[in-house]
C-alpha cells in the first residue's frame, strides 16, 4: 500500500517536471532580445541580438528579420558569447514593422523557436 502510494507520488512529480521544461532541462530560451519584442525604435538598429539561457549549436541556428513583404534582410547569423548569443547584422532599415524569427538547437539537441516584432518609427518614404 505504501509502495503504491510512492509510485503515484513519483508519477505526479514526473508530470510536474515535464510541464515545466524551462526548469527541468537545458532547452535554450531567449533571456533578452535587442531590439526588444514589441519595441518601437526612433532610429533603425544595425543588428538583432538574442541572448539565450543555454548554449546553442552554431550549425542549426537560424535568425531572420523579415520586412512587411516577407523578405529577409538579416545577414548570415553569428553565434558568440560561448554559444549563448545569436546575432545578425542589418542593412539600414526603413520605417515599418519587422518580424524577427529564430530557431535554435541546444546542446542536448532540443529545438526551440519563436518570433516577435519590432517597429522602426517614422513616415515610410
Ligand atoms: Cu534541451
């Protein structure tokens, strides 16, 4: 009886761990984005930088910055800061909305991905 109760407790614990992947394993999630998600900038950024909470694999790291027509303007992404920083240079961006999309694989081979927007303010020419 006691044994069975312990099994159930362990099962509940496992479920809790699986529901909290951020805490339970080393998946790479963004800690900080620059420009920040949802930011409106008065001057266009020269690059996009995402800092992750765990090292990522350089070979599988993707970062695109799409303009309103869906064209990628970012240069080939670079991984730095001991594998925790993903960045890509940008040309001079016109005023408008931009979508940053990223996809990375952490060292234990789990993929995480996400996207967010930022805006360069000013009247479009
Ligand atoms: Cu992982």
